[in-house]
C-alpha cells in the first residue's frame, strides 16, 4: 500500500475513533483572522495534532495545533487550529495531509482563510478579499504518483473556488452592511516578505494579494472534489514607492488580521448556516 | 535541511586560523571582482576543502577559498568562489558561507555577479548597482527558523542598503564610471535564458538576470547585515542575430574586461565605510 495513503488512513481512523459517529460536512482551516471562530463551535471534541499518529506539530507563530470537531451554524464541522506551511520545511505531502484526512472524515466543503499582503494598489489594511482564483508559485502538492482513490491525474482548475459560495458570501456581507473585495491570490514559499520588485511582478501578472499558504490545500481539496471557499485578510499595503522607514513586520500582520476578525467570522458562520 | 552544525563548526575552524583578526566586511568575489581579492594585503588563505563539512565550489572560473586580511584599511573576509544552487547543493547549503561570515562578525556584505541584460538599453560591459531583486530560486530560509540569526518572516522592503548605493554613486562619479541601477532577477540556471524567458523577465520588471546572489542577500538581510550588490552585464537579450550563441567563455571575457574598474570602485567604497 502507498505509504502516503496509510498515513492518511491511520490519522483519519484515530480521529473517527474520537467522534462517536459524528460526520463533519465542512472543514475549516482557521488561518489568520479566523481563530475566534473556534470559540463558537459547540459540543466540541478537541484533538491535538500531537495525539494523531503521523501528524507533525505546527511551528508558525500564533498558530495552535488542534482539530476541533463540533457544531457550528447547525452543521457538524471539523476545524483546523494551525496549519502546516511549506516554509517551515515540511514536504507538500505533510502540508496537505490534514485536508486529505478531512476528506476521509467526509467533508464536502472546505473553508480557508489567510493573512495576505495587498498587491492591488487599491487594497487597504483590514480589507477582506474573497479569493476568486489563484496563481500557484509554490511546488504543486500533487507531484508524485497520483492517488487515484482521491482524484484524477490531471485535475481541472478552471474554478478552484466555488462560484455559488462566492455569490452567497457577497449577499451575506451586504446584509451585514459591508463589502468584500474579490481577487486573485498568489502563493509563494516565503518566509521572506516580498521585495518591492516582487510586489510589482505579482501585480503585473494579475495578482491582488500574496501569501505563503492556502493554495496547496485548495489544490488537494479540488483534486478530490471538495468545494472550496477562501478569504484573505489584507494585512499590509503595497506602494509604488515605500516610505524610507517602512518595515514589513510579522506582529503588525497579526494585529491587522485580528482587527478584521469579527467581520470575517460573521461571514464564515453565516455561510456555513447556508450549507 | 539543518545546516546549523556545519555553520558553527566552520566558523570555529576559520576563527582558529585567523588569530585576532575580526572581519567587519564580507565580500563575495563573483565574476568581475577576482582582482579585488588580489588587493587584500597579506591574506590568510583558507581553502574550503580544509573546512570540515563545508560545500565546495565547482563552478568554472571560481576558486574555493576564504581570504582574510586588510583591504583599504579594513579587515575583510572574501569568498573566492561561491556555492551555486545549479551545482546540485540544497539552497540551505549554498548560504552556509554567509552564515559563517556573520558568526565571524561582518556588518557589511559586498556581492558581485555576472548577469544577462534583460533591459534593452543595457550593453555588454555595463555595471549595474542592484537596487532590488526578484527571487525565483528556492528561498534559503525555508525550514525551521534559526532564531539566533533573525526573525521568522524577514522584511525585504530594502534588501540593498540605500546609504551604500548613494556612496557607490559618489565614488563612481569621481572615478568617471557610469553605473546602471536596476532590478536583478535570479533563476536556477544552469541553462542560459531563452528569448521567451528574457521577454518574461523584462515584462515583470527585471533589468538583469543571473543564477546567484539573491539567496546570499536574503540570508544576510535575515541577520541584519547591510548589503551592496553589483552586476556586470556580460550578454544582452535584444536583437541577437540568428547565429547568436550565449557562451560561458564570452561571459568570462566580458566580466574580466570590466574587472579593473569594478575592483577599484569596490576598494574605494570600502575605504569610506
């Protein structure tokens, strides 16, 4: 048996053994800005990654390391507190392992969030951007022998993000009295922030926001037919010319994400209610 | 890949060879800067091959030594020969020498390279100050962060020191040397660029393209070292005739032709730090 599939099955088997037959319909990756959504999950079972056979532990600042299974918006969901980033030194199989495990648990929807740098000159700190499409500059997580039981060798990527969920997100935002940006997310490895010329490059090729995560998870989810909704919180702005004392700082990024958190949480909660 | 052990053991080894010298300036003697190595007075030569667990340079025209000594009245450590990703090293290995120089105490890093001109105005033999870069090589900071060197997510708003760029322009004006100033894009190589790739690089804002430097600069900036970089333009992308070939020997020749003025420029900048 493919050792990758063995690892997935073992981890999924362990989590199932803790769920008393509950089957989550949606997976949520609680990236920057979404962490407080975890507090709203009722009747919860918390499963630390360190208890799961074959699971590594996330090393990124501000990320916890748990699955939380419970009820949100009347639905059974599984949420990931802490994701694995490529820049931490993990292989892509590890970065995307949780998504495949959640597939085995039965999810049909995946909700992802991230903190992203604004590439689009109109974007401001605190803006929320629905991810309409992406450009992947990370290694492709499907490189290697295809896992046929998950999906095809050459998956279509015409609509990585579900159009219906995007439409509903805009309706929900309108009801709450705010607007959402909608744009293209470009993923690169990090961990350095972008140089001004890299921001310029990303803008030229059509990106609106840039970050170091999400796309591998989305590719693997789409490979196995999971519908995806993604949102970025814009945590820093790009400029044609940066001020002489401008510095891109990880703590500023966390602070900006926290400020947008309540709007982001309300969108995700309401979206999950519509499933 | 964890390179920490190699870094610390190499730094210990070099320290044991240089007595009480404390280099404050690191220099990567890339193409065009070979002669600058010759200006270092009474250099202590430490072959990479003598350093335990240290990567060896295999690139043509690159020796493999650290030179430690005095240049323009300052204590410097120069790398005669750098380690390239295209040689087959992991990206984290290619930057071990920069980490070692940091541990030896350098505050400044001077780097040079030979680069293809993707800016159509550039000519063979032009010297370009690197103002900014686009990194298309793997990022050398991937992996667990080495907190003792710098932060998890380093800022890259100004990879190249604005003060050093200003100083270089002053010195060049005094010496009657014309300088370009532009954006360097790195890719793995070892193939030279196709015309389509040159077009791509030009479109996304690059002025010159090469196969090195950005990993070294990223790691230097991670640990707060001020960086100055210069490219010598050794071939150009535009209007090449049907029988044009990008040849490594031509590139070495073009770099050598610019060597004198480039070395003089660097020596003077260093004298004024």
